[in-house]
C-alpha cells in the first residue's frame, strides 16, 4: 500500500512537471490574450485543486508520522529482545565460568599422608573421603 501511494504521487507530480514544461517550451499557454481580471477568475476556479493538494500534503505528513511511529515501535521491540538476550547470555557466561572454576578447584585438590606422599588428587579425593567415612561409620556402629 505504501509503495502504491508513492508511485501515485510520483506519477501525478511528473505529469504536472512535464505538462508545465511542455506548455512553456511550445508556447502553449492558456493565458494569452487574457487581462488580469480574467486570469484572476481562472485562478480562482482552480481553488478546489489547491485544497486537494493541501489535503494530500497533510495526508502525507500524517502518513510519515505513522511510519515513524511504526519504526520507533519496532526499534523499541528489538531493543527489548536484545536486552533479554543479553541478560540470558550474561547468566550463561557467569554459570559456565563458575563451573570452570569448580573444575579447576577439584583438579587442584590433593590429599597427602604424613610422609608428604599424595594419597589422592582431583576427583579421586571424593572416593578417598567416602571410604574413610564409611570405615568410621562401620567401626563406630553409626546407623545412617
């Protein structure tokens, strides 16, 4: 619909520009031999067209305002979606960074005995402590 309106306005404008240019270049001028009063009456007879062109100009302004409002709304919607995506991305980055830090902490954990010999390191520490606690529970008779 918008392109149809633009094409229509361009066509009408081109018609008037070429018609006026043709009238000037070929000496086809409807005011030859008219005095000022007759030209005034002729000009007043076209007053309705002036109103029509003014109305078309006003409609063009309204149409432009509507297009700007639509574009602004679309930009606001896009900005909102982009903001939501950034919030999710920031959360995911923080979450996975924390997981990486946890992995590094677990990887760097070591259990040594009194001779400074590593008994367990990394994930094997959990199994080492599980077995140690299980021995204590069985030895002391705790019911878990």
